[in-house]
C-alpha cells in the first residue's frame, strides 16, 4: 500500500505492535520454504536452505522475515514503504539475535527496477496485490537470477459461488481477485515453473492477524468515539473480518511457490 495515499489513522489501526499485518504463520512460511528442498538444487536434507540474496517484499513488521532468517542462510533485504514497520522489524530482529541477517530498506515496491537485483529468492506474503498479481510476477521475474525462487501468498476464490455480500465486498475492495486455477495459469504464462501451492489454514488468519486486530479495534472505538471519520474506518476493517468469519469457505490466502524458468 502507498503510504502517501493512506490516511494517518490507517497506521493507528494497523500499528507496528501487531504480530502480523496479513494472514500467515511460521508453519506456513516453513511449509512454503520446504518446497524448494525437492527441486534438484542440492538443498535436500539441509537444516537451513541456502540462498545468495533474499528479498522480503512488503515485509511489514516482519513476522515472515524473522522466520526466513531462522530457516535460511544468506542475507535478507526487507523492503517496505512505511518506516515505523521497518523500525519495529529492526527491534524484533535485534531481540531475536537475527539483526546480522536482516537489512531493512524504505522503498515502494512499485519503484523497483532491475538495478535493485538480482535476488536468488523473493518472498511476498500478502503484499503483491499492491501492484497486482500479474504485474508483480513480472517485476519479480526481472529481479530474480535464472532459476531463482519466488514464494507469494495471494488472495484467491476457493469456490465459484460466493454469497452476494462476499462477492460485492471484494468487487469493491480487490476487483482483480481471481480463482486458483486462473492464478496458476498466470504463473506459467509469466515464465515460472510451479513447485507447489497450498491454502493457508484459517488459524493463520485468526491467531496472529484478525484476533489481534479485533482487539485493537475495540480499543480504538473507545479512544475515537467522537470521530465519525475514524469510526467509519474502524467499521470498514471490522466488516472485512466479519466477511471472513461468515464466508471463509469461499476464499482464502493461497501460497504459490515457483522458480524462474
């Protein structure tokens, strides 16, 4: 998301203190990483996967960044366009003894060029929608080494018959959202070999993401009771959570793991 386009109150809701800023958990990050072990790249059986240079694209406050640092070898460049998230990631990395592995950079992913690469692995959990799935794959392709790996979690329809309120919500919030088979076709047409894909469990939405956000919404409703504008934004986020609570069978976050052909 573009920091210049978002109201300041957005960052009070999605505060750096939150565990995560998108669906995910360490188990899912590790599961995606392990798909690189059976690619014939000589990484089978290693405790930590070795990559020359890793880019965490849209890292936020770094939930997945720290997991990457624990389960890979190689320098990690963590990129985001909101400084407070990077400051929090730096603090968490220092607390975990991982700061030597992670370099943070304040940059909008839409401004990346081939001069910023190349990378042996690009990781994007819940962030590629900022530029769009197809365009994001093209950008990552230009930044990867030949045979380099890419892991992306992307919001997808899981069933073709979502209820009307669910379909309407995403037609306004993410009109480019597509189904899994269409996403797979886009991946292949974008010059990648698919290594595997899976849907994140519902717990990856609730435990470290929606439940903490809901707690924050309850706090902010009291703090901003006199601001109709802020209350409206609070309720729009609550609506997103309620849509998932009712209709999680119809859509989800799908992890796609691939490498550049």
